[in-house]
C-alpha cells in the first residue's frame, strides 16, 4: 500500500463531534447509521460516500463492494464529484478493498481531476489530488491536474515546471504506438525550450520571471530532456549552442549542468568541441584561481599587520558593508554574487579528475597533439599549485603527466631505463602499452628497491608486497608469455618455464611460497605490526590474499566452473583448497579490523565447500542490509535456497535468509520511492524526480529481486515439499513479463582486484556458478510460475455446478499458459551463451521444467500420445543423467582416497542435489496435476498412453528421490563421526599433521631449503587459529547434514 | 583518482567500498532518498576510475521550527553534515576535505549562517580533522550517544556540536571560542 494511503482521511468539519469520534475509533456500524441519517437530511453526497467508506471496512462482500458500485455509477452517469473530501473517502474505500494502480485512473484519477477543475484556485486540494495520482503512477490525470494548476497560477514557477515534467513523464509512460505520446512529448519539449530561450542573453541584475529557467535544477530538467530526446549531431549542436553551453552554465554557477554537458560531449565523441570548450573553462579557471590566490594573500597581509583601534567611522563602515553582504539587493551586488558563483563553479570543475582525463584525451586528438598536450600539462600544473593541500591533487597530477607522456606521439628511440618511474603504481592502466621485455625487466628490477639493508622495515614490507602483487598481476596477463619454440603452449617471460598462457604454475608456486615466507616472518615482528596498525596499512592481508589465490589456482579451481560438473570443487586438489582457506581464516581472525576483501573471499570459499552456516557469521559481520542488499546480497545468498535447506526451517515465522530482501523491495517500491518522489516534487528537485522513477524501475526489474523470490520459494519447498500458492500473483513479480529487461546490479567491488585478465576475475572461480543474469532470472521466474500454475488447488469449499465445464475452463487457461512458458524457456535455453550463465545442474533443472511445461501444454487436449513420447523421454533422461553424474564421481576415487573424496564430493554437491530435488518435485507435481485434470472424471478416463507416460515419469522421479535419500543419509553419517578435525589437518598438511614428518626448527630454516607446506604449517598450524577453523568447518558440515535431513521429498 | 559529483540513486549499488567498513552505517533507502529529494546539491560523492563510490557526504539545510524562535537553543538557517565517509583504501588523500568543501559551497549558495555537525567526544581524529577545516566546538551535548565507546559502563557519551561560520556570518556571531564550556541536554538539540 502506498504511504499516502495508509491513513484514514480526515472528516469534514461539519460532521459533528459524535461522528468524528466514531470515525477515529473505527466504530463502523455507528458511522454507517449516522452518515445515512445525515445524508437523508442534508442531501449531501459526502455523507453517502462516508457511509460507503465505513461499509468498506466490514467483512461481508456486499458491503465491501458497495463503494465500487457507487463509483461505477458515478462514472456511468457522468456525475462530476467536486468535493475533495468525498474523493478522499472513495479513494480510501477502494484502496481498502484492493484497488490496484491499474484500476486507479478509471475509478479515482478522473474523479481527482474533476475536483481540481471545480476548485482551480485551491492549492492544497490540487496538491493532494496531484500526489494521489503520482503515487499510483496515474500520469495521465497527474498531468491534467498539473496543467490546471499551471493555468490557474501562471506566476508560480513551481507549478509551471511541475506541469512540464509531468507532461514529459506522461508522454514517456505511453506506448510507442499511442498517438498521444508524440503530442505530449513535443508539448513538454516546447515548454521547456521556451523556458530556456526566454532567459536574457546577457547577465542581468533583474530577477528572472517565473516561467523562465532560473535554478540549476530547472536547467538540469531541460538538459535531461534534451539528452534523452536528441541524438547524434543534433545533440552536439545543442550542447555547443553559443546561446547556452557548458561555459554559460558555469557563468550561472551551475557546476552539475556544466559537467553533465561535458560528459555528453565525451559520450558523443565530439572531441574537437570538447577541447575548445574545455580549454576556455581551464583558462577561466586559472584566471579565477589567480584572483582568489591574490585576494587570499592580500588578506593574509592585512591580517598580519598589527591591529589598531578602529575609529567609530571605520566600525560604521564595516557594519554597513556587512549589512550589504547580508542583503544583496543592489544590481551591482547581484552581478558580484553571480561572478562569485561563476568563480566557485569554475574553480571546482577544473580540479575534477574526470575533466582532466577527458581534456587530455581531447588534446591528444588535436592535429597538433604534442602542442595541445603541453598546454594541458601547463594548465594542470598551475591548477594543482592552488590545491596542493590535498594529496589527491598531487596524485592526480602525477597520473595526468603519465597519461600525457603516453599520449604524446613517441620519439623514435624507446628508452626503458626510466621504466620503473613510468609505471610505479599505475600498472593496470599502462600495462597494455608495455612490451613483454619491458614487463619482465620491471619485475626483475623491483627487488633491488627493497633489498638494501638501510631500508626501513616498514618500507621494505610495503615494497615487497608491491613486488609480489605486481609479479602475480603479470603472471595472470598474456603479456607475460611468449610463444614457445619447443612447446605448443607458451614460455613464461619471468621464469622461462613452458606454460599455458596466463597461468604459469612454477610462478604461482614461487609467489605463494614467497608470500608465506614474508607473511610468516612479519607475524613475528611485533614492532612492525604496531607500526603498520598505527598507519592503517595491512600488507599481511595482501600477502595472504595473493598467496592463497595462488594456492587456489594451483588446486585447479580456476578451471571451467560448473559447466561440466556438479561443482567447481569436483576435480580440485582439496589439499591446496584447504590450505588456502585455513591461511585466510588465520589472517582474518588475527585482525581486529577485518578487511572486507578477505572477508568476502572467505564467505565465498566456505559456501563453496558446503559450510554455509560458517560463512553466515562472517557475512553478517559485513552488515549487508537495506540498500546494499540489492548489489551485495547475491555474493552470499545466491543459490542458497538449493544448498542450505536448514536455513528455511523457520520460514513459518518469516525468518529466512531471503525474507529481508522481500521486505526491502516491498518497502522500496511501495513506500520509500513514492515518498521520495513526492519530496522531489515539493522541493523542485526535477532531476531527482526522474532519478526516482529510474530507481523504481530498476528495483522492480532487479535480478537480485528475482533471485530472492526464487530462492525464497525453493527454500520453503525444500522443507515443506509443497508449492506455495500465489507465487504467480506475487506483487513483486507479477509485472515481470518474459522478455522484459532485467538489471543485474551485483557489485563485485569488494573482491580483491589483483588479476590482470578482467575476463576471469577471482569471484568467477570461487562461486558455485555464474553470477546473476537476465536469462537466469527469467528462467527461474518462469519455472516458479509453472510450478505455481500446476500446483494450484481450488479452495476446499469450492463446488462447481458443472464439473466438466470447470475442467474445460481450467484446461483453456493452463494449456496456452504452459505453451507460452515452454516457448520462452526454450528460447532462453537455446541462447548461444546460456551455458556461461547457468550451472550444469541448473541447465538440467530448467530443461526438465521446460519439457514438463511442453508436455502439459500439449497433452491436456491431445487425443493421442504420438509425438509426446520424446518429451517424456527427455525428462526421464535429464533426471537420470543428474542421478548418474552425482553417483559416478564418487566411483572414480581411488580406494585410499575415498574418505576425502567422499566428503568433499558430498559437501560440494549440495547445489546439484538441490536442483535434482527441484527437478523431481516439479515432475511429481506435474504428474499430480495431470491426474487431477484428466484422471478424475469417470466419464472421460485418462487415456492409456498418458498413464504409461506418467508411469515412466513417476519411476524417474522415484529414482531421483531414492538417490537423494541415500545422499542425505550418507551426508549425515559421513560428516558426523568424531576425528574429523585430525583428518582435515591431514588433508591439508599430510605427514606434517600426523607426525610422520618432523617439523623443522626455525633456526635451520632458509628460504631455499623450506617448502610451502612446511612454512604454512608452522605459520598457521595447531599453535594458531588452525584447530578452531577446522572445528568450525566440521560443525558447519554437520549443520548442513542436519538441514538436509529435514528435507521433504515428494513422492 | 577521484571525480566528485552529485549523488545519484544508482550509486547505492556501488557504495560497498564505503559501507562495508564497520564504521560506516548503512541506512534504509528512505534515508538516502530523502536527502536526494530535498537537498540534491548537498549529497555529494567521490567516484573512482572503476565506478566505485569511495566517499560521500550527506548534508541538509534547515532551521529550528518557527515556534522555537524565542527558545534559547533556536537554530537559525544553517547547514548540517549528516554523514561523511571515505573508503578505507581512499583515506589520507584529502577526499573527505574536498567533499566537505563542496558542501560548504552548497551551504553558502543556500545562504546558511553556519555549518554544524555532531561528533563523539572520543573521536579525536575526526575532531582534529574538522578543526583543521575551521570548525570549532560550539557546545557539548551531554550523553548524546547511547553507547560510550571508551567506557561501556557509562550511560552514554557526550557529543561535540561543532560549527564553522559560513560567508553569511560575517561577524562570526554563530560560533564561540569557549564552546567546550557550554553544556546542553540532548532534548535541547534540534
């Protein structure tokens, strides 16, 4: 329900105390009697509306429908309601009885317009009516009200611009083929253009008239409309129009307008125009800074002079000056104020990094690029001098100079002697411009920077960490590799080993070892740790992340996740994975202030190894809630509904991992955004109005929203076995139609950004499967709709007069709906890159649902089973394939390795088993539906072919369920016995953990004679966090097993 | 590198660098949108090269309600810093200072007498930062914060109400030199 409608309307003053009190107390029966009696005596239709509003609160359907019938009559009889209080009552009554936004325009929107037309000079009435329409997205009537108000109050600028923007939004809300769309769009554009062109050309001391753009927000409205509605060269022409362009915007002090215009020129690739305008902006900027600097110096001089007792005249003059500044009324002062605003806006904008960056690019595209770039460098150097107190400006200038160096046409000789200085800290941006030789040269030279004995320990650890980070970065880049002369792959430019591009195992091993060595040494240096803490630096976390990621890659985790197996862990080296986890966990717990990148990595890894309940407290410590759910939620919650049924056991109390998401979206869409829209209108924040509408659309069409819905229902099904009724009509999903654009807003920013190859970021190989996508969201929603449709059951007391007719009707609804769903799903599943967007178990699940929908769509009306066999066979095969793959992997393990493989296989296959459970459940519910639809009528028994089909499907579903039962039992018996902690330690560290291999003495240890296992074991072994981390993993597996033991399989 | 601009609601999908920091509170959508709707020029963000929000400041322009005009703690038209945060990785670069300066420009444009903010008495680093920007303590609000970070057994922690005069306050009438000696109760604060 929208916020504005949550409250009961206030009664008119002429209602009397008794009625007012009854209304406040909700004494509906009393109100009905009193209102009826008043209506009789006064003949005032307001009291009829009051009676109907009171009746709408009663339980009987007749009473609840009464207001609807009354409004229907008003519409049919073309009665004009003029009283605003009457409209309020009807609005409230209809909302109370389920009016949707779709019904609003017809029932209430038109009535609101009539009220405003009848009271054209009443601002408050207009305001209430306008916001009522806006809250219901009834832009047609909102526009009519805004137009009336604009006409009634031509001197009020807010009404004029409200009219313009409402007309524009109304035009945008209409379908493309609606003739009114073009008409209203043109009207809005003409209105705003007139408001802009009516501005005086020259700076004036006169206040601007009301229907002319005066504020930055009004100018932003014009600009947003123009950008949206004008394309290509026409837009460039418009943005560079001498009568109003970015320079003019700065003259007005409109910094945001100026930067938006410049952004657009950049987007349009109008680099010549950008350069010309930008150059003038920077010339002006330098001039303003010089003036500012001069005035500041003069003031400092004055302040430094000894203060003399001021004369009475001086004091009076100062007071007058101060008074003048307080009340800027004279034309000169207005011009002075405008000039000051221009100075501030210009000085601000010439310090902005985006302007610098684009100015350099624009200069590099000039015919004489060298000269233009030199000029730019001159501007930037001068401007930086005026902002030297902010370190970021010095960094900006360094970066700008570097970009200029690279953008300046190069001289013939290519000297690499100053290479380190050229790329220091800027590897990502300029890496592509360096050759492999330059890269390897740089990497080999870096250690010399920190190997000097006079270096401080602090500087040494920082440089060492930087070196390892750089080396890892290069190892993950194709730049590091040359084609091999003896081998089909490539040769690593750093260690010269034969390798596959972007993955040199010897380098990864070396980096991991060096990270552990440095990390271990550092942990024992208390003084250095204190120093690092004092400045907020955490190189040891960086070392842990880089080293652990190397171990994960060496474990084979960066293979093609999930595309060919149940989980990315299916074929990974469990030893390396476990080492990486234990290392990261140790570092995580050693820090009082946790680093978000390490926390997020741990969360992903724990989920990956099936320890979701252990991942949860780490996730909870990140406090992802409210607005961050939309972008960060998927990092933890995605696919949880298939993996961790235990987290849904309390769903009847509304306590599930997804409930906070659904609450967030309901509040955002129904309350927060409409409220903000209202505030934006009230405050004349026109850009915010458009921003709020875009936010609403993005929330309603969010992939995270669909993820939450799908996981919510899957989680509940896993515990209940039943399909929740009403999924089809869920208000959060019902507006999403197949093919509609959906937005994936997942923010991967919290992950470490250490890879050179942006195609394979870390999060890709640490996840159960690919991230959110539009296609996956549509597939999951279509599947939910299919399940909701076939599991629909009539209420128990429903007794149709004609059962056969009711069945026909049901078929007439279900058949086309299933055919549509099957068609959409087939299109999505046949998409070229669909395998990159789904896990293999998901591909199989959606294929099963698609085949089931096809079968239902065809079989309900089929008289013969010919042609349907292949769908049955397809479903059977998909189910059996899932079962086979889940069973086969276990068989491939060697006898000696069986325990380890068993557990890792089982805990990492939670998602695959969850999808198998869903496939079996969908099949069983489809069988049940078909039996209801075609089997219950003795006059028309189920045909033999269908009985045979259903028997095949039932057998396949039973096989899947049998396999799931075995899995659940085994999971429970495998992870529960004691002694697991020792076994995990052995997996991770082999002989070192069971005592067969002696742990070396630190004193004898050198970098050369040590190995990764030994170093890591000594650093994180039993003396540190090791045992606790292992205990928590085992506990979490036991939790997962407990959760799965509560799963209800549907037979 | 950072670029500074007005907040847009889509920024909420890129604030993880700031809001995963335990010292930064994540509020409900209505809170952010209220500032966006009412004071769009006073909600500024710093964005890095990759589109991440690495700092933001939220401010507002207001006065005490008119019926408080004769009340001794009446606040005339002024700007207020509601939140200022910079991502841990982007600290010590002057981003917080630049964001504050941008807010001051908006406050001057809005004709505010002064800018104010509340800070925990124990937050010495923040106090030093604001003092270096020209803020001074105007008054001490007793037990303004429910929890005392330095002494959990205490009932609460005092806040410093810090102020900086804006251009309109030519005679610096809205600040005082000995603000640490003026104590008020939380209910006196608008």
